[in-house]
C-alpha cells in the first residue's frame, strides 16, 4: 500500500466530529411562531424492519398536502430512520427535538417506540404512536404519549371475534383448529390472548388440537407443516410474518394439505404485496383480521387519491394499514395544532388529549384518547385475498366482497 | 405420531440438509484453505440470490440454469476480492479479518437495500410447488433438484481437489503453507483461486435457494451463522464434511422440531456446535491439524 | 506526567459536559461512553489475554435481565441487583472459559464458541415466559426530573454521570491490571501461550481470570442498559449485532491499549451520527446510504490502521508505547 498524500484519518474524523458537534451545539431553534407545525417522524427505514417502515413513510409523505387542503394547516415533516435499533431510535428522537420538532410520530416497533416515548415524556414533547402494539407503552402514566392503534390485547380480542363473525356469515361449523404461530412479540401476545379469551368467547366453538410455535428466522418449515397436517384439524389458525407465511403456504401446497382454510387473527404478512405475488393463485382465500382501513371511510377516498398520485407504481391496498395509521397520527397532530393555535408543546399535548375526530381513514370509532392516552375504538377487519388482492369481507358495512369459507380446494378427508 | 409422519420429516430434513450443505460448501473450502473467517458469506449468497431473481425476471431463466453464469461471475469476483482486498489479512489477527468482512457485509447489505429496496423477491418456476407422492411419503420437487445440485457440485469439487494438479497444489498450500512456498507454488494465486471457487459454490447455493425461499437484503447473517455451524460440525476443509454437517443439522433440527418445540430447534444446532467444538473441534470428517 | 495532565483535562471536560450541551449531545455522549465501557471490558479478554469473544452480548443480556428481573418481580433496586448480575455473568464466563480452555479451544474456534453460547441463550430467553419471552421485559418508567440514584431513575444527566463513572472506573481498573502481575502474565500468554506455559505460568487460571473480569464488567453495562432503556427483548439484547457493535470500538481504537476502546467508541458514535446528519444535509433521503459510508470508513480504517487509531495518536502526543 503506497502512502500517497491524503487527508489523515485524524483530520477527517475531527472534521466530521466538528461538524456533528457544531450542529449539535447550535442554538436551539427558538422560533415557535404558530405558522408551521414541525412533525418529527421516526420509522425503521433500514435494516430488519425496513419494509414496513418504508410503507409507513408513504403515509407521512402524503400528509402535508392532504392536511393543508383539509384543515388549512402547514406541516413540515422531519424524517428520521431508527435503523430498527433502539439506541439509534433514542438519539434520533433527541436530535429531532433539538432541531425543533414540535411533535413526534412513530415508530412501529414496540421497543423503539418505548425508548422514544421516554425521551418525549422527559422533554415534554408529544408523541403520537402510529403503530406499536405493546400494552406497556400506554401503561406508564405518561402525559405526553398518545397512541392511535389497538394494543395487543385489543388486537387479539378483535381478531378472534371476527373469526366468529366469519363462521357465522358463511354458516360454517369448524370444530377443530391447529394453531401455528411465530415465536415473536406478536405471536406470543396472540397465544396468551387466545388461551385467555377463547374459552370465554362463546360464539367461537372450535377447539385447538395442537399448538406449534416456530422460529421467525426459520428458512424451512416443512417439519412444522407436517406436524400441523398430522393434527387433522378443520382449519389452520395462523399467526405469522410475511416471510414465514409464504414459506408455510408453499409447504402446505407441497405436502398437499387442504384444510378448510387458513385464518389469521391479525398478524402482518398475509395482506402484503409479496404474499400474493409469490404465491400466485395459492394466496387466494387466505383470511387475515388485521386493524385495517375502512374502504368506505370518510377520508379514505382523499388519502387514496393522494397516495395514487404520489406513488403511481404502488397499490394503496397493500399500504393502507401502515400508511393509513401513520397519516392519522400526523392528522391528529395537525388537528390539535389547529385547535391550539400554537406550537407550544404543552398546548399541543392538551389539544391532543381533547381530540375528537370522527372522519377517518381507519376502521373504528372516533379518535378519542382515554385517560392513559390510548384510543379505544380501533377495529379490525376480516380481510380475504380474492383474485390476488386483499379485500375486506367483514364487517358488512365496510365490505368489498363476500367471504368464502371453506375455500374451494377443501376436500373432506 | 405415525411412522409416515416421521419418515416425511426425516426425508425433508435430509433434503434440506443437503441444500444447507451446499451453502456451507463454499465456506468450508475458503476456511479450510485460506484460513480466512468469511463473515460476509451469507451476504455473498444473498447477492447470488438477487442475481438469480433478476435473471429469472428478465429472461425467465430457471435458477438451476442460471447457476452456471452466476457461478462464473462469482468466481471472478471471489478471485479479485481475495487477491485485492483480503490477501494482506491472512496473516493479520482474527479480529481484524472479522471486522474487514463485517465491513464488507455491511456495505453489501446496504447497497442491496438501496438498489432493490426492502421488499422480498422470489422466482416463480412452474414446478416450484410440485411434489411427488410415494405412498404416504410426499417429496418436494424443488428440494430434490437443489439436493441433486448439491451432490453434483460437491462431487465435482471433490474430484477437482483430489485429481487435478491445481487441486492438489491447493491442498498442499492448506496442509503446509511454508512447504508450499518452498516448493515454488504460487500461493497467492492459489489462494485467490480457492476463494474464487468458494465464491462460485456460494453462487450455486444462492441460485438453488431461490427455489425455496425469498430474498431480502437482511437475510444474510443467519446464513453465515448456519454456514459456520455446519462447517465446524462437518469438518473444516472437507467437502463431504460440509454435506454431512448439513445433513446432520437438517435432520436433527427436523427431529427436534417434531418431538420438542419447533421454535427452539435452532438451540439444538448451537448446542451441537458447542459439543463438537469441545470434543471434536476438527469436526466429523476433518483432519486434526 | 504528560499523560496524567491530558487525562485530567479530558476528565474535567467530560464532567463539565452536561453544563454546556443539550440533551441531544448528552444522549450521544452517554451512548459513546456505554460503548467505551463495554469495549474496555471486552478489551480485557481480547487485548490483554488474547481471547477473541464474538458473543459478548451474552453478558450484557444476562446482566440486564438479572437486574431487571429483580427490580420488576421483587422490587429490588439496581445496586443490589448488580451483584446478582455480576455473579451470573462470572459464572457464565467461567463456564465457557472452563470448557474452552480445558479442551484447548482457541482462536477462531473460541470465537465461534462464544457466538454459539450467545445465540443459544438468545433463543432460550425467547422461551422464558416468566421473563417476558419474545414480548420483552418492561420496567416501569419512573420520574425523570430529579436524581434517584437508588433506583436509577432520573434525568439524562444522571445517566450520563453514571456511565462516566463506570467508564472511568473501568479505565482505572484496566490501568491497574496492566501493571499488575496479571497484566504481565496476560501479555506473555498473548504473545506466545506455549512459551508462557513452559515458563511455568498457569495459563489456564489466568485466562479464566480475564474472562471472569471481562464478564463481570460487561454485566454492569447490562444493568445500565436495563435501567436506561427500560425494556429488554431477547432478540435485541442477545443479538450478534450487539456483540459486533461492542467490539468495533476497541478494534478501531486499538486492541490491547488502555485508551483505544474509549477513543474508538467516541469516534464511531460521533461518526455514525454525523454521517446521518451529513447524508440528510446532502439531501440523500435514501435508507442505507449512511450504513454504506459507515462500512466504507470502517473498511478503510481496518485496512490502513491495523493497530487502531490510538497508537499513532499516542505517538504524536508523545505518550510513549504503553498507554
């Protein structure tokens, strides 16, 4: 290696450090003029959770224009990448506040959201959680943290009762189920919820004959599927993520397992674009009950139109959940800003606490926060893949199609 | 727990294990000869997977056929990587090698994220979801093809190392670096050749993998870990060892998944690794150096 | 003498930092010190005794869960909890060391062994429902306006000072260790273990001691982590990426040196953050760009400064070979 002239490492690093230090020690942006609301959006845009993070980002990107026409307020979005990492999430949150963010929105992952929540509470800057299901986030007695997303407990309850609705709507008597779940946060919450609530939900008459937990990082699920098939249950109750849902469904086909259907009480994966793309016709008739957007919602048309204009290559249906909740979080901030008339964080927090919005994109009652800062009325939809596209089949008032259960390839063994 | 269930699981574990073995083959060759800890192994395979997906998307080229051109390209890249970047690190301490390859892995992963986005991609061949039914036993077509490819590649590589002059020369370098130098072998060239071969193996494995799983920028690290477990268990520098290690891991994980808790089956592999490291660090088919 | 003066100046600067910086810089500084401390702890095993551990997240995680479990389940504060954390980590480290050294495992094999133990534990903790399993263990967050050192609840400045104290303590401990008998034996073992054994040094015992000390120190980082972030997930805290982050600082700064790990951690933390800001300022809102830059810089450093950044700086500062 020849030593030619170049900036020494020390000089380079010092310069970079100086850059960082200088910008950090710059005077805090004092201008709190009530003209523009600065919203700091924290999402995992790289590393493991990048897919969903970037999906959420689409909702943030379209928000300023839509909210300007809707509420007449000016919003500036400040983006930050948590890099799917709790250390980074915390420092980025601090940085956004330092750069003058009046309100924070984020962050999809429960661990990162919890870290950001602490920063927000500490600094007295409101945080509106777009997506994160861990119940603890709104159990800390925080005054500045608000969440417009169902907790894991709500998700389980909504998802399970929708299964009952599905059976009722299709007149099916499913007596047994084999329960497969990914062993991660959501899978675990679901398992606990199912074990607790299933005996009490009288309209759900099926019994779980076998429970199979699998590793989210598993590349090969043939053993798990073999086991599940051997349980000879009526249908498969599945809690999964995108990658394993595809591998699993493929193995079901390869092993020629044709239950009445695959029903998911609400995990991600099934309604994502890659699921239908990878599986082709085998994606059809799979059912998922996630918190979803209302296709007939008051704001849905406007948001969907804005989405289509900005992202001509993407279909809204695959991003409705992530982008929709992210949009709503920013909408909550904008609406509070309009009512408070100032960007003072305490005024904003008080205004957010008094939120009452009934024109929404997402399914559920009006956006109203309870004493813990949690919205209680968010609902899930029964979504079924039909013709390669996720369609809402229940509740009926939001339905785009009729549910199909059992699915056509079911053969009575 | 019926006999056919167990049989199905064992066969499935066997086939999967052969594919894992193919994946670890490249690592074994590189590690066994050049003694470099290639922590970018999984990422290299991810790039190969993307290549196969791209070729399929553009030309409808079946991944099995794509393996040849992709392997050729990877051979060249591997050669260049070893000769250009990694060679000075052979004599450096392990932690330096490790950081070098971690840096390479980081760069690869994030370039892929920038270029391809975070979405998962896959191929959709016609036979991808087909299977053969032999009585109660159901055998997955794609896995069989991939397994056959693994066997073929291993056999070819084995023959190369056993019977060709260059192969013998490479083995000489691995056995006795100083001796090889004394005898006048161009060690640097041979190391680069080996790395190229290892990279080509990784490329073939990657193409096969696209028949079975999706590719996304972040799938690399788990393959690296798996590769190391297999290589250690099977034996450093032993090609049949890589396959054997793969099969062992595949079948034992399958059994663990069947009789114990599937979500804990990886624990089993790591436990196996620990046991092998302690009691037989040269692995099952490796030679004690 | 010169070294002492510089050190005192640095120390004074670090102590005064919260006075003239905002919470943002403080959070960065705390993070940098966290990695300086864990890097220093790792350095005891690697830089002093020559044992490459790629599974140090094991000790962070065990320490964190031990202290957190005591707090959440039994209401026992971190000052008592840290003793359990250290005990568990020393036991774990000793077990690994015992097995490895007894069977003559070293080099890359030892590194892989540490990875295997960390991964095994990660998946294991995913299955311990009592500790939250994959859903995580959450500590109830308390007030953050005044210092409550007893339960480690308080302002960012408090956490900064706790981490500063830990790092300073680690520095002092390592300085003392290097000059002690242990330090000399470790150097002998690192240079040539067979020769050391031939000289009659009980290499087994001294290597084990290095592992135990390293594990105990790292466990304290875990305790801090638990009370600073207030949530623990096996997937995050035992993950191999944590192990990698821990060792980047010392390797970039200078393995085996006293100041290397600290310098490396500070530089890397500052670099990572500055790159993010730089990339944003350049208008490149593309996820992944910053990590590519980071990887390239890491590559360049490891290629051209194989012994780390500190040794050439130390020479320029006239601080001699040992420090």
